[in-house]
C-alpha cells in the first residue's frame, strides 16, 4: 500500500502488515521474563512486606500492555521509498522520523531474516553508509531481495557517474 507521508510529503510504500503478528510474537516471548519479575515483585511484597514492590509490578505490567497497544499503531506508519537519488525510510507516529540515504553513499545492503520474520515470510534490509545505518524491516522476502538488488544496482550506477 502506498501512502503520502504528511510530514515530508514523500510518497512511501507501507511495510507488510504481517509485521504486526511478528512483533506480537516477539513481544510475547520477551514478556515471559517480565511476567516472572512481576510475580517475584508481588511475592516479595506479600512475604517480606515490601509494599513498594506492588507499584513496581503494576508499572511493569502497564509497560507490557502499552507495548502491545502500540505495536499495530507503530507498524502502520512505517514505510520506505526508493527514489532516483536516495532511499527514504519513514517511521514513528508520535516521534516522526524521516531518514534519507543518498544512493551514492551506500556501502553495503544486507538482507536479514530472523526466525520470527521467517515464520511470517518477512525480511529486513540493512543499508550501511560510512556514517549511518538504515534498517527497513517488515518486507516480504521477494520484495526485500528485489529491493536489495535494485538499490545495489542504482548505487553502483550513481558511483560510476561520479
């Protein structure tokens, strides 16, 4: 899906929405240690009378729930665009971030696919320059491969023209 970023005015392609399920799975895995800490806080409050552990447990639970609520909202505003001279990555709802990497500065483009991404048929591109790195996650595998070769080809042609 293509949308027009209101902040930058750039028309970007939205990342695949299967990333929401992948991020929920990752959050569920990382919530297990968090829930263990919450249970330990409640037990410490109950057995040793450490009343201050109850607010810590509530705060941890609130952070975990907030993370689950924010996952779909954050994922729906992420997008990318490969333009004639640069690669653009847009992310963030509250703290909007627009990253632009000139094609002539790109040194490497890495294709990565973790176990959770692989389960949902997704991959990430890591675009490295001498001064920064750009990560575009939530791409379908075939789109990521096509995008990688397209960016590398365009980058080489821009460098050859210099």
